[in-house]
C-alpha cells in the first residue's frame, strides 16, 4: 500500500508564497509520476501539475503556470508544490496523488488546506 | 480543455434501489488508439476522493461489485445496482487522456 501525507498548508495573504510537501511511503511507487490536484471549498476537483520520476516530464494547468512549480526529491520520497503570487481563488484543499498510471490516480493523500485571504 | 458533464447533479435514491450517473466528454477519450482514460471517483463526506472504476469499466480492488462502469466514445455511465447507506457522497467522472485532465462537476448521491 502507498500512503501520501501532505503538509505545509495554511493562511497566506494575496501575493504571498507557500510550499506544500507530500511524503510518500511504500517503495513500489517511489519513482513513478506524482501530481497535485486541488478542490476549492464546495467545488469540484482541478488538476494542477504532474511530474515524472526523473523530473523531466512536467506539466501545469494554465491557471497556475508561471506561478506554481512542482518538484520532487526521490531520496526523500517527497513531492513539493512551490506556490507564488497566490490569489484568493487559489484557496482550496490540495491533494497529492500517484499511481501506476498517473492518468488514473489510485492513491490520494488526505489533503492540506490553503487559504488565501487578506 | 475537455469538458466533462454529468447528470444528474443530485440523485436522491431509496436504499436497495439502483442508481445511474451519466458522464459525457466534449471530445473522444481514446489515447494512442488503445486506452480510454475514463475513471470514476467517490468522495464521501469529509474524505479524499477514492477511485472506483478505471479505464471505463475496470473495478478497483475492494470496490463492491454493485458498482459497474460502461460506455464508449463520449458517453459513459456509472451504475450502482443496489444503493447502500455507505454509498452516500459525491461521484466524479474524470478524463486522463487530454491535458489538462479534467473532472466532471460531480453527482451528489443521497438517501431519500
């Protein structure tokens, strides 16, 4: 089994920055694709970004491109999301996901909440 | 972006009765002529989403066999043969073929 634990969420002012972390346990998926998905309060789910095991294949949704940066540290089995220029509309629960095929993610973390407010 | 639509958005169901949720994509979802990355997720109140069905009709391990998925082209269906109390929650279809991968708006299943 794979367990994903996100951390780093909190309250930040508009224009501020925050870095989310996701620590994975379970070595069978150590080098696989990982991704971030978010869910705004009372809203649906939005894919944000994915990264492959070598950090060479990376993509972003237009809503966060240029503001968010995904990265990983395979030695620490960790995934990160560096978020800059945060906006009120970035307020959401942020989930880390992975799986044998990232296009059909079967492992989700419990989520970490981010609130952007003045 | 591929738009995923779902109907109904709210589904009151009697315990023990069947339920169906429909999902339509704005584009076909065949990937490299072989795979159809259409999945269904269940999100119970206060929990993270959980995958139920992947690649249209493959049920995940541990998912009760009362859940089934079907469809082709741009039209897909999730069926619950007999709704149980633990099935209350929001159900999302999701396409993983065209980036950005997208979810439907969700269908809220509740017990009458």
